[in-house]
C-alpha cells in the first residue's frame, strides 16, 4: 500500500507538470509598439512681436507614424539676417529605425558656421543630435549631443563639447549684460505617455535693450533637433490649412500663415478665423477660416477645410468671390494606402487678360500672368498617404511691394494624411 501511494503521487505530479501553461514568448524588437515624431532645423530667429521671423530653415520632420524605415532630410543655403548676423548652410535629417533592442527615432542638424551680433559670437561647424529609444521591455531612453567647433564668445574660446544646459552671460562691452547664451540646451521627459528628447546647440536670448536693431525678446536658435516616441494607435492623422502666406526668395517668412489651424495625430477638431488679410502692395482677402477634424474610429480619417472670401490681387489682376481648399484622407482597416479626396472650388475666378481661366479650371493649371509671374491654379500633390492642395501658388518674376523676385505667395491651402 505504501508503494502504491508513492506511485500515485508521482503520477499525479507528472500529470500536473505536463499540463502546465507554456511560457509566453518574449517581445521581439519588431513587435515593440510606438509612434514617432521628430524634427530638425538649422536656424530659427524671431522676436516677440514677429516683426522679425527667419526660419525654421532646412526643416526636416517625421510625425504621425508608427513605421520604421522612414527618413526626412533637407538643406538650406547660408543666409544673412539684418542686425542678427550670418548663418552658414544647414543640413538636417530625421529617421526611424528598427534596432537590435527595439525601435528608435534619430534627428540631426548641422550648420556650417555662424557669426552673430557683429562678431560677438562666432563658431565653425555646429551639430545637434537627439535620439529616443523604446526597448522590448517597454523602457524609454534617449541621448543628446552637441558639438560646436571653434566657438568664441566675446573673443573667448569655448570648448567644442559644452556641458548640458551651459548658460553664459551676454555682456556687451560698454553696454553690460543684455541677455544670455545657452549652449547644448537639452531635455528629456515623459509627458502623458510621450517620451520627448530635444537638443538646441546654441541659443541667444536678448533680454535687455542695447544691441542695435534688435528688440527685447529676440530669440536666436541654431542647431535644433527633437526626437519623440508617442503612444501607439490604430492610425496617425495629419492635417493643416491656412488662407495666405508669403515667403521671400531667401526663405524668410514675410507674411502669414493666416487663419492657420493644425490637426493633431490623434484627431479632434480645431479652427482659426481672421476678419481680413492684407499683404501690402500685393493682395487683400476678406474673412477667412480654417477648420480641421479627425477621428480614429471606425477608421482613421482627417479633413481640413480652408475658406476665404473676396480675393483681390494687384487691384483686380486676379480676383475670386470665394475660394475653398478642402481635402480628406481615410485609411480602411488593412489597407496599404489611403483614400484621398479633393473637393476644393473657386467661385467666380477671373484673371485679367486670360478670359479662358474661370472657376472650373483644371487642377495643376500653370499660367504666366504679366506683371506678376508664374501662377499655378488648384495645385495638387499626392502620396500614398497624404494630399496637399494650394488653390493659388504664385512665384514672382519681378519685385512687388516688400517681396523680391522669386518670392512665393500661397492662397488657400489644405493638407491631410493618414499613416499606419
């Protein structure tokens, strides 16, 4: 009886061991779930009232996506900003990667030297790098890196690899302290499930009067990179719209964007309204508005509508009673591409000397308008996941008002997208 009891217990033990639940398989790097959002630009220079705005230059960005293998890159020529100084040519990039431990987004900005504030601040190559990782255990990590070659502040050499968030006094001879300089400005933080990493290689803030031509509140940012990991979702939305924008041939923003509104990656609604807009010496626009909306269920969809009334370019050269720029993007479950729509319209469009142009003009019609330049009507560009519509896109062939030859004016803009 004793042996039988032992045998029974042993058999029961083996049976229980054989019926044990198998261990769950470990998460692989490809199975890590996250969204990506990152930007990089060479320079962004502005003051509080925006009477000075330059950049962001060479802007690269990736946003509203969960896919690895994405890249964005850009370049910009050297520029001179009055009273601020010279900024060298810029190169930027942003990319998403699958790594051996999880997923990562990297961003990088490089500027080929600068001379600011009459030579008070000079430097050779300036590089800013940011990266954010999520591993198979769900843990976040990030890196910041700044390198500034041959940096001198008030003639004093500063090391190429300044410590994180190094702050120097901007003390001008015979004037005193007028602001501060921050080198290798960096941040890492987790906010509402989004892990954020940012690096600004060189930042100058004017806090007091004393620098000729520069207002209090002038902000100079060189070498900026950001890398963010956002919560995963069923689809990522994108969208924006505005009524008017004027950009100088140099890339400096001259006017706008007006009535601008953006759609967040997770959707929702937004709007912006202005009573009227004037770009001196060029155009007037009546009341205008932009509305954005987006949902993730039952399927991801984004919609942007920009509406404006009473367009008048150069005292009647181009006129329209109303313009609507409206696009949408929808992605069905399992689809590899988005369904894109364009329901944009002109009301009573007319161009002096071109009677064949009217409200039913075909998309991407290009005409040369005497006294103005090249005009593209109902300009449309598409990708597998997004659509952009600019109802009137003008490139000047001569100076007009404060806008030099080669400047671009955009009127009635809508863009939407949905990515996996």
